[in-house]
C-alpha cells in the first residue's frame, strides 16, 4: 500500500493532477492507512471540499499563520474562509453530510 512503513505519513497535494476517480481512490487509501492504526496521515490540500470529505481534522492557514484548527464543520465557516479572498457559501454535501464550500460571485 505504501512505499515506507512509518508512523507518520506526510503528503503535499497528493491528488494534484488526478481525475476525480483517482482522487477518491487516493483519499480512501489514506483513510484506510490511518484507520489501520499506528499511523497518522498529515496532508496539505488546496481542494477544500476533498479535504473536508475525508479529514477528521483540518487546519486553515493564511500567510503561514494558522487561522483555525479542528473538525471540518468547525473550521469551514464562511467568515473564516476569507483567506481564499473569495466570497463563499458553506453548505452540506448531499450524500456525505460533510461541509461543502462553494465560491459565489
């Protein structure tokens, strides 16, 4: 499953340039690695919705400063997402129930 057996898996944009199906496979694999026990998975994402669909905890950063940390539903609030410099609406994914962020205007 992984090339190395380490207690901490660090990833930088692991789904970049992948189609949606491959993104989902990668994310399910990461969840399985974490669920198997003994490993923590930490990954950087720019895709807020993909991260929110799978993450137990999220960190929102702006200019290297942590603006919020916690469960996705705590962290992904419209007022906080001003770090994107874009007006956002936050709702719920229709099947997963996870936060869903949509850019407006």
